[in-house]
């Protein structure tokens, strides 16, 4: 069943560190089937605090999403994201495809 990594940027704390993350993060896609569904597009917050940006990536499964997150390449980039911005990141499992009626 599909899974989605949702990354919610709350605020930037160090632009240079965030730039280092931007340079390293694309290499972490190698070997992982990732479908970007949203990538820092326009956001209309209906409830809660404003956000600085949102990313949503689709993976084949929860395990595939976690394998990408835990990969050495992403972990190398992650240290810069953690120093460069405050995020909430989660993996959420999708729903089964609707059956044909």
C-alpha cells in the first residue's frame, strides 16, 4: 500500500545550512522510487499556524519510505536540514485503491 512522506517546514533558522541540505538531498533519491506530489507550492492554511512550505512524496510502502529516510545519503543531508530549519516530518500510510464497481 502506498505511503506518503509529508514534510512541513515551520520556519527557517539558518539559510546556509538549508542550502547545504538542498544540495545534498537530491542524491538521496538514487535507488528509491519516489513520486513528488507537492513541492513547496502555494499553501492555503485552513487551520493552525502558518507554514513556510510543504513537501509530499509518494512511496510504494511504509517500508520503502522509511528506507529512503534512513538511507545514508538522506541522513547526510538531514543533519543540515535539522540545523537549517524547523520541520515536522511524518510518514502516513495511504488507503487501498477503490475497487471497480
